């Protein structure tokens, strides 16, 4: 029973660390992308390579 409590507390500690790291990275702007949406119109869509070409 003590092993179960130890593993449960360890898993909650790891999950909390990942949550803190995620919130920290969002606040620092890690997931902001201001450049790609402005140039997306310049790139052509990739065509399906399995379709026959005329």
C-alpha cells in the first residue's frame, strides 16, 4: 500500500511540473507565431502525388 501512495504522489509531482512548465512557456510567448500567418498565402498547396497528371 505504501508503494501505491509513493507512486501516486510521484506521478502528481511530475504532472504538476509539466503543468508549471507549460504555463511558463505560454507566458513567455513560446507558442506565438507572428511570421507564418503573414506569408502562408505565398506558399502553394502540395498536390496529391497519387493522382494522375494530364
